[in-house]
C-alpha cells in the first residue's frame, strides 16, 4: 500500500510548486502543472478539471517521483521525454541537447528561401533537420552527429514526424563521412566556452551532454571546422546558416569571409541577441 498522503490535485500541485520554488526552479507552478498532467496521463490543459478531485494513489506516487527528480534539477523535458519545437513535439533524452526556442530563428532563416538538399551538421535530436524537411515536402536531407545515441534519437524523431523516407542519418565527425553537395547547410554546434560552463543552470550543466554544449576550449572550434569544410559541400549560391552564442557573431563571420563565402550577415533572435550567422557560396 502506498504511504503517499491523499491530496486533491490542487493541493498536490500547490505543495509541489512550493518544493520546486525552494529548490530554485525558475517556474515552479508551470512545472508542477506539467508534471501532474504527465503523472495523471492527461493533457496539461485538463489539469484544472481534475483540480478538486483526490489524486489516485498511483498518480500521486508517480507525481511524487517526478517532483523529487525535478527538485534535484532534472529537466522537465527529460521527465516528460519530449519537448516542443516549431509546433511539433520531439522526443529527447540525456543523450541530446534540448531543442530551444531561440533555435527557431535558425529555422526561419533556413526556410526563407527554397532548397532541395540540406545537410545538418551536429544533428542532435534531429529537431532542425526534421523540422526543415517537414516544412519542405520536396526536400531531402543528410544529418550527421559524432554521437551514435544522438543519431538513434534523431532517427526516432524522423519516424515520428514521417520524414524518414527523405532523411539519411550517419555518424560523422563534422564533414569526415559527408559526401555530395547541398544547397543548404545548417548547424547548431557546441559553442559554449569551457570557462562559461560553470555559469549554466544545473539543468543544462548536469543533464545535457557536454559534447553538444562545449568544445572544451574557446567555444569556436566547431566553427573553424565548419568554415574549413563547407566550401567542398556547398553548391554554388548555396546557403549556410549557423547558430551562434550572442557574442560570437563577428568572429564566426570573419572565419566564413576568410573561407571565401559572401553575403555574410549576423541575425538576431526574438530577444534581440545575435543568434544566426548567414552566408552564401558565390557572388
């Protein structure tokens, strides 16, 4: 028999939010609500309907376990097993970087002009490449990642969003196993400098893969590799879209200019911070 105290859903949420607030969680009420919905196996929009009802003991026990994990800063997305990105839900795990709203800026830039063949370097969950293919039914794509676990996660998301017939996923260290040319190349590489890692939230620092966060140096190593290899794989007049950290625009733009790319622009996200560097191959 469960020893969990019987509470109404509203009481359980209030208690959970207080625990999460004390643990330093940013939005404790929202997280308490999302996790109750997950424990009760209902949509979050229905939580208000069950608020006056006593929680079933099995639901209460699942909820207690979820709140205990959230209180030690396990990300909500890892507890739910998914996160929304560009209007779609993507399966996530500790093996891949969580899709983030600011990365939707990269999607908007990439979708601004048509493309038929796209390469995603550092595929992760597949949220970028899968989204681009889902939004562009005539396109095909290749996604590569050094992590085998990330490739498997991306494959699952490709299947989930029904683009598996138009996507090829391979394990590769940047361009090492890439062949062919593309009219669009995208990447959200690891760009956090090693000395910035300590400033990240526990959710990110302790629960997301270091490989997807930092190069272990100045945060620019991936851009050096991308700038060195992009010329061999970007078609004439092809486009390159790279996500960057908010202070990295000038350095990355200079690398791409030195690599012979043109029409280089640094574009902001919705918060006004530099977020994407854009370039073309050719005049």
